[in-house]
C-alpha cells in the first residue's frame, strides 16, 4: 500500500494540473464551493445554538462538496482534451460499466473516420466519429446494413458523436447509451456478440494508432 501512495499522489497532481490548465475557474470553484457549504452549516449551528455539532457536519459536507467539484471538473477537462482527437469515442466506450462488449473500429476510412460497435441490453449500438459528418454517416449506414443482416430482428442503434444537430456530445455519450431502451436479456449479449464477431472475416486490418483493443465486461 505504501508503494502505491507516491504514484497516487503523482496521479492526483497530474489530474489537478491538467484540470487547472483547461479550466481557469477550477481553483476558485474548488475553494468557493466547500467554503460556502461550511459557512452555511456554521451559521445554522449558531442560530440553533449547536455550533460544534453543525460545524462538524459542515466540515464533512465541505469535504464531500470538494470531492464532487474535483471529480466533475476533472472529468469535464478530460473530455475537453479528448474532443476532436481520433479514437476519442473509443476511449469513452472502453470504460463503459456493466454488461457491454466493445469492438473498436469495425469500420473506418483512411481519413480517420471510425465506427465502433458495442453490444449490451439495448442490442447493438454503432457509434461513429470522425472529421467528416457525411463519411461517418455513410459508414454507419453501411455497417448498419451488414449488422442487420447478421442479427435479424435484434435492435440496431446508430450514434454519431459530435456537437451538431442530431449528434451526441462526447461527454454525454455514456449517458446516452445508458438511456437507450433495454430490448434484450443479459444472457443474450454474449451470443449476439459472437455472431457479430463472425463478420470480422470481411474486415480490413485496423489502421495503426491508439485504438483500444476489444474489451468485454459483464455484471
């Protein structure tokens, strides 16, 4: 445990510095929110003539507020740093929790347009990303037809990552997938994914680059 402590501290420092560089309001917010929480609890304690009790509760609440602010701001900074980079959506999909299987870059172009595939309770979800909206939409349609032929009446969803109309922002990608209707049972996910893996025989080799490898998660 002691050996892990320096690396954790170094990781915390890196996250803090990255977030600070990305968001000028990070440090002021990190100070202001917990301090405001503490002041409110102290004032309530004074009014109720229970200063010690409410100050203690205020300290605990301020620490919790500090953790929430740090987590949200650092996550936002991470998404901001990833946006626009090839494979950003794949990095987000790789960290999906729960009964999902993830296959990166099942379709792509030389111009770094990608379609990734995840399989979960909503069925099959094809996630497109890339610099050209038209190329990504075409890739999604092609992959949708191929997948639909393989899975029959199983639901197939398309998601296009971006900040335009009808697209899903990178920071909201995981939440969007979690809100999709549950259409299949958990026990069907593995069999459905194995059926889709058979399509790999017609796939060209993956391009060189930081595309994550396939990962499988189960509850």
